[in-house]
C-alpha cells in the first residue's frame, strides 16, 4: 500500500501524463480545424498552459493576400464592403498580421519600418 505522499505523487504523475496527451490532442485538433477553414499551412498551435487543457496559442503571419483569402473563406466567398475596402488599402503595403500567443517568447521579427500594434495577452484580461 502506498503512503499518502506517494499516492499523491502517483496521482499527480497520472494527471500530468493525461494532461500531456489531452493537450497534444487539443492542439492537433485545433490546428486541423484552422487548416480546414483555410488558414495557411504555416499556422502553428501550441499549448498555452499545460494545467489548462484547451488554452492554446496560435502563431501565424498573414500578409494582405493571405488575410483576404482567410476572410473571404470566413464570409462565404464575399467580403462585406468595409472588409473589402480595408484589404484593398492593405494590398501592396507589406503590412502583416502576426499572431503570436505567448508573452514569454521573443517578439516576432517586425516589419522594416518597425510598426507594431499589440493587444493584451489573454492572461492580462481573462479571469479564471
């Protein structure tokens, strides 16, 4: 029979293994869903925090043509006028949308002019 500390350690070890497996499945499924919806092949999904299965981070660079393709797919083949206008203004500018989901990783390489717009990370505005 295991002592209480040994039993707790065994249970925590089992949870860790189950979390790793669950997290891997969640990330794989999320990436497959994104690809099926037209996201670029370079899209990567990572587990944000192993203790919270399903809390994922998405990493991808979208230039204007890729962003347009993604938005067109999401809107049934026809962009609403305000989105079509925005994409038209972005086309040819070199602007990119960079999704990078972790504040602890180094920032992605910025465009030549160094322009950057940042939004709060989930941990800064989500409550548990």
